[in-house]
C-alpha cells in the first residue's frame, strides 16, 4: 500500500471516528460517570466490536449483510433496542458520584461487554467499511495485508479518539460535585442514547 493512499485513509478514519455516534456518547458518558481509568474497558470493548466488524468485512460477510435486507434489519433493530434500553437506564440513574470499590472490577467488565455490544449491533459500521475499504485496496496487491493495515489503522485511530472523548469528559467530571447536576447529565446522555437508537432504527440498507 502506497504511503499517500494510507494517509488518505488515515484522514478518512479520523473523520469517521470523530463523527458523533453511539460510541462517542458511550465514551463521554462513561468518562463523566467513572473517570478515565475505569472507562478503559469500555474503550477496549468498542474496539473489539469494531475489530469483529473488520474481520466480517474482510471475510466477505459484511458485503452479505449490506446486501441482505433481512440481516441488516435484524441487526438494526437489535442495536436500536439496546441503545434505547441503555438510554432508559441512564435516565433512571440517581446520579451517585461515589463508586463502590467492591464492584469496581465487575463494573469494568460490564462496561466492556456493553461497549462491545454497542459497536457490534451497529450495522452502519459494516456498511461504511464495505463501502470504504475497496476504495483504498489495490486489487493487484496483497488483499489481506492491505486489509490488516486498514483494520489496524481504523482501530488505533478510533481507540485514540474514544480515549480523548473519555479523558475530556473525565476532566469535566472533576468539576461536577452535585448529584443533582450529574442526574441531569445522565438524563441528557440517556436521551442521546435513545436518539442514537432512533437514528439506527431509521437506517436503510
């Protein structure tokens, strides 16, 4: 893969990661509620979900999902329902700022699993990758090596962007000491999760 082609993809990947979506909302919400360190599992979870999408696209399954209305609709509604459920949970959150250290480890695993599912049930990622990858792959070159380079680039860029969102939110969280304010913020992000779910429900193959 030529350097100028990779640089063009790098810019595209950065724009893709910076664009607001369910992963962005999840990262900011976790940063505010748990801080950067405890949110690392969620960042990893988002990248695991993205990596699975990349593998599916590389294996050709992504193209099948993009072309199959039934498969797209099934994944779409599962993802939309999950995001709405997360939104409702955030709305019901009391806004408690102090974490219980006894549940810190299990909470980390819970955040990771939630993040994986958030990215895994977003069919727009598959459709985006299916449409994007062929534009940067040289058919005369090693297809798998190029997919590996593009995949690693996508994951690294998205991980850095999500870490940035999380860290920025965590810094903001340090200045928030009122549970009343935190409760209102939870409602805002709950509404954003529901909004992401509604947008996902309107996605078309």
